[in-house]
C-alpha cells in the first residue's frame, strides 16, 4: 500500500465511522447518558469524538 492508498483508506474509514455516529445524536436522553460500571456513556463517546475531530481538523 502506498501513501495515497493509505490516506484514501483512512479517509474512507473515518468518514464511514462518522456517518455511523450520526444516528447516536438523536437517541433518547436516558440512553445517551447511561454509563456502565466500566467505560463511557454514549454522550461521553460523542463528545470525545467531536472534540478530537475538531482539534484534528484545526491542527491540519
């Protein structure tokens, strides 16, 4: 795999992941805020992904 193929692969995978997350934003509040004993709530995951993407995009 060359660098262009790697970049295209990462772009495709990231774009698909972000599309998959879109439906999570409309979940019921009880589902969004439920936090298991171990791990993050869906709300925390969405915040993390959103902030990571914000700073990643601003970095470039």
